[in-house]
C-alpha cells in the first residue's frame, strides 16, 4: 500500500506534467521577434513619450529643450536594465532615472542659464523624474500582464537539477509572470523524479543551446564544480544568451548589493552583463577605436617619422618589424612595430627579454617609451586590433600557454589591444603569463567604454612619467 509521502509525490508529479503540457509549444521565430521588440522597446518608448510631454513646457526655448531631452533620453537608454529583468520594478529604476536627469542638467546648466531657460529646466527636472517613473510603472505592469497571458514567455535552461534548481523550475512553471518557461535541466549527475527532462550534461551546454535555440540560461549549480561552470559559460559567450547566476551563500545576502539582481521566491539571481561580447558593444568599441587611432596617427606623424629615420640610421634592416600574432577567436594577422633589434630569424619561437644583446640603442629607447608600438595604430584602423585589449601573442606561444595556463585561451574572446588592463598593472615584458591571463579575463568580463578611457589615460601617463 503506498505511503502518504508517495501519494504526495505522485500528485506533485501529475501537477507538474500538466503544467509542462501548457509550455511545450516551441517559440516561433515571429513570436520571438515580437516578444523581443515589446520587451526591448516598451521602456524606451514610454521614456520618449514622457520626455516629449515634459518638453512642451520648454517650447519658448525649443533648441535647448530638444538638446536636454535628447541627452536625458540617451542617459536613460544607457542606464536601462534592459529586457532581461525577471521582476521589473520601478523602485529599482529610480536611482538610474534621477542620475539620467541630473547629469545632463549639470552639463547644460551654463548654456541654459545663458538662454534664460535654466530656471524652467530646474523646475521641470523633478517633474521629468516623476513622469518617467510613472511611465515605467505602466510599462512594468503591462509586461507582467502580457507574461501572465503567456504572450511574453521565453524558453530557458536550468543548469543544475538539485533542490534549488528544481524549486526555481517549479516556480516558473507555475507562475508565468516571470517570463521564463524552463524546458529542461543540464546536470552531470541526474536526480530521480525531476519535473523536467535532463537534456545533457553541463559540458554540453553549447550543443543544447544550438539545438533548442534557447537564449536564457539559469545557473543553479548542482553537481558541477565552479571552475567547470566558468569554462562552460565562457565557451558559450558567442551564443548571445542571457545568463542568470544563483550566487553561493545567497542565504546570507550575497549579491544583494548588485544592481542586476532579481528576487524569485526567496532566491537571488544575478544577471550577468556580457558587455564586451555584445554585438552592439563591439560596434561602439570599433567606432571608438577608429576615431582614436585616426586622430593618434595624425598627431604622432612627426614622432613616427623621426623614429623611422632613427631606426634606419641605427642598423641595417627594414624600419618596420612584421610578425604573425593571434587575435580574436584565434585569427592571425601581421603585427607592425618599429624594429628595435638586429635582424634575426628566430623571433617567432624565441622569448625576448629586455636584456637581449640584439636590442639596438635606438630600439631600447623606443621600447622604454613604448614608441615602437605606434605603427600598430594602423593595425587598429585595419580592424586587426583594438586600442585596448589583451596583448596579441605569437602562435607558437599561444599553443604552449593555452595548454599550461588555465583561462589563457579565454582572453581571445575579444580583439587584441595596443594596450590593456594587464599592461597598466606592470604585466608586460618578462612577467607572469598566468597573471596576465587573469587580468585580461577580468577586463573582458568588466568591459565598458569608461574602462577603456581609463586604461588609455593611464597608458599615456606611464609613457610620460616613469615610476
């Protein structure tokens, strides 16, 4: 005779099977596009409407009204949490909205005062904050309502089929307002009586994403180690998925200080921002590179001409040194530098150090001032490199380091750089390769345009002032 626990378990399994039946219909491409357009465009639309309404108050100063509103809108878009939020809440957006209004107000203050519009905008600023927040409240309510009707739900994979992973899956199966529709688990050591099928092991995440087309992944851990999970997720960076991670020791409040945190029935989920790996971010970075490289080539043309003459007179051989290096995704290119050594034929496989006797007197000066790197601005213009990124290495050493140093190959996820996070921390020349890999991967995970600007400024300082 079955026990009470068995009956309860059977009833629970029956309930979950019925819930799964509601969510088994695959998402069509048309529906995915509509859902993405609604979730991604609803908040910017209500922001624009709010700003247009507020701008009517400044019609006597139309030019400054448009400029101020455009600046506020740009700040709102940049600071938006995006379509990945599971629980859209206006209270989480208030600090960002206030900041988006305050910064343009400070920037435009002198011009607004000169146009006698300063007082009007100053009075209007609090109203703009209220109107934008009200619009976002309506947008959040609309998103939750559409999700509850199953119109904005999206398939998801759960990495880890332990108690927490099962709890999250059951929550999303029962409540569509979160916008997730879990279709299965990835687990190395499957458990019995799971509410959803196990679609593979954690190492098979790339394959499962490709086969299912899923673009949201929830890391609830399980039997896989932290180190293996990091490598698995990094291997799927190009899959354009949104990743949510349940932090270790979340019961103690870890993760509560992060901005991209969703609370799901007592669980804190952190949404990972893959800034440097987004297609839009790469486009912004590329445009930034072109402007900086072109400007730098014009400004440094006299210096480069003097360096070229000095190299030509210092020793026999070409002015420019060309060497095959490895860039993003393992692509090779010819890196350009001012020649700083006597002509040799073993540079592709021999590790060069600062005390190498083949370095010429002019070459030593160029290396100490980093002026030998200036021709790489042309590599940046051609698209071989970026201004900021991990330094490119030779194919021979790439193979050695990739096999012997954990995470070394992961630094190739972004374009190689003329300078980088590891270089401004003194990791250049004959220094620890493992430390360089760690710093380079930190840069990839935390990229922002502001971080690039900081690295450029610190590089220029290091070229002028020696510690």
